[in-house]
C-alpha cells in the first residue's frame, strides 16, 4: 500500500517570494512521484514527475521538485511566485510496478498575495 | 485533439435516481480512472481500468459501476444516487500508467 501526506493544507505567500510545498510519501516498493496543479473550476494538470535518474526534477511554469529517498519526500519549490500560481497543488505517488494507479494527497492551496 | 472529455459538466439528481457520467478519450490510452474530489479529501479513486474489458475497484467503489467495452470510453454509473455522492468527479487517462491527463470534471449534486 502507498500513501501521501501533504504537510500544509494552505500556504500563503507574497508575490515574487520563494515557496516550498511539502510532500511525504510511504510505500513498500519503488515509486514514481508526481505533482499536479488545479486551477479553479478546472481539472488537474501534470506539473512534473520523477521516474528515475536525477533527483532534481524540473517542470512547467518554473517549478521544480527534489526526490529524497532517505526522507521519503518530494517537495515542490519555486524561487519566485506570481499571482497566477494561485491554485491547488496535489502530490501523487504510484508504484513503479503493477497497475501504476496513483494515490493522491489531500492538496495544498497556494495563495499568492500582491 | 480533444483529450479527455467528460459529460455532463453539471448535474442535479434526486435521491434514488440513477445516471451515467460519460468519459471519452481520443489518445488511445490504455489506462483510465475515475476519481471523486471532496473538500479537504483530495482525490479518491473510485474505479480504474488498465485496458478494454478490464476494470477494478479503487478506494471508494460502493454505489458506482463501470465498464470498459472500448479503449475510448469509460462510463461511470451511479445506481441509486445518495446525498453522500455529491462531489466533483474526474476522469483521467494515461498511455503507460505514468502521468495522467484529466478531464475538466462533472459537478454532481444529489438532493
């Protein structure tokens, strides 16, 4: 079984400040890790994914995440946020074998203030 | 490409009614899934399919049925709607199972 914990339900930040959204996972097997973004009244869009190789993964819109196997974490970062980054962010994990069906965290609401 | 298309976008049902939420994808993806999204709960898996003719239950399958007769379509059936099924429903598909494309959702209210 696998699970995901997003440590913050809401993260307020000022425009142009850096931000980190935290995600921890648990799994008994090797994993794939994902971050998705959901803008209001829309479906989810894939921001970035870690499958293997370099632990630092770059995604769209200037976001990046680092896979830390020893700490079972996959935190999402952006050095300078914009108002348009205001959205819900979901971390997800799937096993690297089997059905690959992802398990999602409960989401972190990023609120960017001017 | 249309991607993943969900219909309807909004629906109001009375308790006890049945209905089918439609999901179609035009990307020839093998993997398809249905999730429900509730405030503070994230996305919870209802049912999924790894190919035509193959379906399996997810975390919250009770009250829902699915079938996968073609690669393109994966309808979700509510057998007898209950207020607890008020939610936003998302269909998603993937070619390899790694990284999903989501539809825009169906907002369902059961009164």
